[in-house]
C-alpha cells in the first residue's frame, strides 16, 4: 500500500519520491501564481492580460514537450 501511494507513480515517470515532490511543488507554485494573475485580470481586465496563458504554456512545455527517454528503462522523465 505504501509503495502504491508514494512510490509507484514517481518511479513510473523516472523520478524518486523527492524529485517528484520537488517538481510537483514547482508546478503547484506556478499554477498558484497563474491563478492569482487570472484573479487580478478578472477584477481589472487591463492587468495581467497574458500572464495566465503564458504560465500555462510554459508549464505545458515543461511537462509534455521536454520529456526525455531514460536510457536504462525507456521510461519518460520530466525535465525541470
């Protein structure tokens, strides 16, 4: 049960638990800032016009476009 909850997914994407935690927290921080920018934009439309969409595009690039295959196992790895 412990392995399934804490280790299975990180290992499936070629990361240790702490590596995966660091990447996930980085994404969470970026998403929180993007959400704040969208909130500000909702109140004052002239502010933060592209901030949210730029953050989402950057996160997409990090998560999807910059994956590289691990030589030993062939598992995809997210590069930060």
